[in-house]
């Protein structure tokens, strides 16, 4: 790894987002992995190139990503029957902004377009890739699998139901390939396996690639956008923490590369809040005793999602430790000063400063006098790094302005995306 480029495992990158989808709605189970697996195997059956099969895997794993941009989430079957175009379009828009995923954005955008005996080769004047139709087929097969009975006992029923829609909903060639693939029992046993992610990792062919620091920040911003779909407040908070953390790291002598890592850490640090019920995240009053414990679990969820991602190990580590305290009273690990690197200390101070000064759902941000008093109290208690808090005091006005500007930009970005989404959705009606 150099200061300019970071080698990354794209499977891990896709897997990290798939885990985020699980956090948003655990009820969907392994649905995204099932679609990725079935689409990849269908590509094998159709003898597609390695590159096209890998695109099928990525698009299958991320096909549901646009659902995170909608208000709430319905039952999986009901959701995709009532709102297929909206979440498909949203998914395509999200992915096209990140270069490594831009080539699959169209696959996701049109993954619910029916074949209609050939009319589905185009949708509203745009060409629809064969791969989109393969994702559609894999998606519908995955939805038909019931957890209440042995999967092998369901194969004939599923094949019959898919066959009835041959030509109308699905590409005939794809249906024939699927029925041939369905004869292999291992396919069905794999697709309901609790270790499906592991199965995919040893099945899917892929290569490591290089991303620039800017592109890695772009990935973290993609995650930040997903977080913002659940709560605009969380997205604005992360953007504020990022602005303050980068400035603190600059004043602390971090290199440009290290400042990029701290920015990534800030964008990812609250990722685990996707697992927290929205009624707690958006509560207009102080949290109850029980709710505070539920909220505290978000840091551990962040750790669970990021820990397997080798490329982001340092940034993920810093971000995960933002609630740790130098005197060992923090969470979730209860680490002490000897165990907390400077990056984690910066994240802790940036998070507290942002939390104190921003407007929250249940209160206005503190004025400078009260915010400084609260920070100093935490230093006196041995919780925060005194040298970093002194930097905040010395540059208070500039940091607060930077924090405020970043958060206003985050809110504006959220509204802009919603407007673009609605324009695209209206255009296909």
C-alpha cells in the first residue's frame, strides 16, 4: 500500500455493503447473497465471460440498495411488487456515482423490467442489458424460496412457476438455462446455506484492484449516503465529524494519506446506527434508560460490518473506537489510553464536539461557552485527550464554522438526491 493507491478486494467492498443492507432490515436474511449466487451460477450456465459473471455477482449483491433511499421498508415481496421502478432507479443512481460500481448501475436500474416477448430489451428508450434480466430472474427465484420447508422439496414448484412466465416476464433462454441449472442439488443447498457469503467467496472469480485515496473516500461517502437515507440527522452528523476530524488531524501533523483515512473513518463511524430503530434515532426527546442501551450497540454493529474489510482496517478501527475513553469508561471494548491510537482519540474529540454544537432532534446546539465547559469536564474526568481539546479551543470558531458548513452541505445533498430520484421516477411513469 502506498500513499497514493490502496489495493482492495472488491469482494470485501461488495460484502460490506451487503452487510449494511442486513442491518437496515434483518428480516430479508440472505436475500441479496441468494440473488448474487443465483445470478452468478446462471451466468456460468450461459457460459458468460468471467468479467460478466462478476458483474452479475456485484449487481445481484447490490440490487436492493436503492430500497434504502425510500421512507421505511415493506415486506420484501410486497415492496418489490409495489415499488420496483422506484427502488431500482434509486439503486442505479447511487451506484453510478462511485466509479468501481458505475458499470453495474444500469444492471440494477433495470433489474425489474419484464421481458414482454422482446419489448423488454428497451425501457423508456434506454437499452436494457441481458444481465439485468438475469438479475430479475435470480431475484424472483430467491423470493420464491420458503424457509419453512426443505429447499429441495420446493425445486419443482419454483421451476414450474418460472416456466409459466417464460417469454412474458423472463427471457426464454434464461429460463431454459435456469431449469437446467436447477437440476443440480448443490445449487439449492448452497443458496439456503447460513454460510452463503463464504460459499460465494470461494466460488466467485475476481481480482484485487487499486483505488486512489480519493476513490476510497468516495466509497465511504457512498456508505454515508446510505446512512443518510435512514436518518438525515445521522448523515449530517457524520459529515460534521469528518470536517472536524480532518482539521484536527491536520493540526496534529497527519500526512495527507492519514487525513484521508481519518475522513473515511468519520464517514463510517456511525454506520452501525443503521441497525437502530428509526423511532429511537429520530426521537424528539431524550432517550429512555432502555433506549440508551440500544443506541450504544451501534458501535459494535459498526465493528461487525467493517472488521472483515482488510483494506479499511485502520480507518475502520479508528471509527469503531470513537466512543472509547482514555480512562476506560467508554464502549464497546472499554479500552484505556495505552490502547487508543491518536486516530481514535481524534475521532472521539471530533464526535463529541460535533454532538455538542450541532442541532439535535431533541435540542439546539450548545453555545461556545457551554460546549467548551462540557469538553473541559470530559478532559478533567480523564475521558478525552487534553492536547486535542486544547486545539479545539484554540481554533474553536473556525472548527465550528467548518462543522456547520459541512452539515448544511450534507442536508443539501440529501434533498438534491431526492429531487433527482423523483425526476427520474416521474420520467419512467
